[in-house]
């Protein structure tokens, strides 16, 4: 056994040298440049990536923020202020909701990043098929009236929490072409190959595009993502709030507030019910444009600086173990001017031909940590989740989908299914090598 371990170590390092050469190198232009990055320090004013105008910080008593009227024609500081505003009942908040503003769930360490906030989804199985809870699978944590605070019954046997993901750098992710995602997945070994799901782009009359945002890759554009969150997380209806619903499979979901699943049954709470005083749509779309453009104008999370020696040693081990199969290191965004999102958005110069390092393939995989919930990728996706991007992971200490793990080591141990071989290879490393690989992850 003592002889086997050194041999295994040599093999792993040999693989580490070969894999970078054999892995797909996604290149769309010979003039690509590294994307701008933030140092993940709230004391540093380095979030803006150059998409649109910068503007000046908003002083509410002096100058009100002005929302954009089309993508890219607003100002970053105005959009950041709107992203950080708290909604009220008069704005259309609720009647059931999870929080009062985007920044409440996206703030650590910078506006737009992670948080410890969670949402809750539930349903049950009928003949082995997932079915939403009666009022919709998204069960809100809050309500504007105690009579409609949501509860589920024991009939809902599929239940899950999902922790908030970061939105920093999402503009670059939006600008990855379908072809790049497809080619990357096609190059993965068959046993670890991910599934790309086609989802509707609301602003393009629901034309389909590969999903890339959310735990189920359920959104493909930042406008669709922002409109969906405005409705389903804050209860504010808007022109971009979804097709087919993200919180329910009901045919008209996404056109009004979600019904409330109460202990006494499902209650319709949308206007003109006594619970909802604001006529739909409650937002004309300007706020959603501001949310989308703020996210699009944020820099990508940068590496720890300086990079620790242990992280440098662990870099090659990340490939050797096979983590990079799903956690793809590098993409290059589409060229400026490329029409994406069903033709609704042209890649701007600030986001085009940019080299990014998200450490995700944005595809769905079954790695043993799925939640059993089905959104818009079909029943086969019930136990699949999107590979979460690892960039910026050093800024969070609530890990995995439910946020119940606090160490990288324990998170790796949860990997199974398509990730079983990588987990086993990690466990076969020496203690020092495992620590180096973990140091590498925590430098991202």
C-alpha cells in the first residue's frame, strides 16, 4: 500500500499536466482580453465594468435615481441605488414575499453578491412525477397579512431550501454564446456530461435559449431573471415576470401575484383582493431594467491577492481530481455586437470578447445533491442542479444548495452520482494535497 500511494500521486500529477492541454479551450476571438474583476472588498469602489455610463452616487435628498428605459441607456450608480431600494406595500410588495429588496439577498461582501438568505420550495410525487404544492412550489417566508402567511401540509413530501447565489459578473455569463456552452458540454466525458436546458427569454417573445442562471439554470437572460425575482421573491408584478411561472406550473402563473398556500387552503391574493391594493402590473418594467443592467455592469469576482502558496500548489490538483470537468475554468464571451437573448440584446463592448473564469459549465448534473424539484427542464431534471460557479466562493461560508455546510471538505464529501469518481480521487490524495486543493478553491 505504501508503494501504491506514491505511484497514484505521480499519476495524478501527470494527469494534471495533460488535462489542461486536452480540455476544451473555448475561444471566440483572437482579440479577447481578461474581464475586469473586483477584489471582493466592500471598502474598494471597483464594481463597475464599463457597461453603460457610470454616473455619480445617488443622494436621495438631492437627486432621485433615474431608471433606464432600455438596456444600457441608464447609469450604473442609479441602477445600483434602485437595486438597493426597499419595497413597500404601496409599491406592490407581497402580499406573500421572501424579502423587501434585491440587496437584502445579494450583499456579501459587495452589493450584488451572496447572502445567507434562503428560499423554500415544496411539492409531492404523483406516479413518480413531481407536482407543485397546491399554491405553487415556491413557499414564501413572509406575508403582509398574518391570514396569508404560507404553510404546507404533510402531503408535500418533496421539500428544499435554496441559498442565494451571487450575481456579480452575471453580465459576462449572459454574454456566453449558446455555441460555447454546447461545445464545452460536448467535450465532457460521457459519464460526467452535463445537460443544457432550453428556457424562454421573456423579452424575446419566449424564444428559447440555454439557461444559465439559478440553481436549476432556469433563466437565460438577466431581464427574465430580474423580472422573475421581482415577482416571485418580492411579489411585484412587471412586464418581465415570467412565462409559465417559475414558482408554479399553472398556465397563468407569472401574470399575477402567486396565490397563498395557507393552513386553510389556497387563497387568491392578487388585485383586487383585500390583500393587494395595487393594480397589476405594479412595476412598468423600469425597475427590472435597472436590476438587470446593474448586474450586467458588475465586474467578475477576482482571485485572492496575493494567492497563497498552498493555493498555487492546489491549482493543478483541481484538474487532476476532475473538478474542472463540471467547474469549467474559462470561457470567452461572444464578440461585441453579437445578438443574444433571442435577438433582444446586442453584446456590448464592455462585455464582449472577455475571458472569464467562472468555474462552472452552467449545465445540469446529478451529483447526488439534487432537490427533487422540477422547474422548466422537465421531470428528468428533478435531481439535477446547475453547477454553481466557484468564482467568489471565498466570500461565503454557507455552502452547497441548502447552505448547511461550512467547509469545502464536507461539501466535497457530499458529491456523488456523476461526481463520485472526483470525490473518490480527492479522498485518495494525501492530507497535504487535499489541503492544497481546498486552499485553491478558497482562493477563488
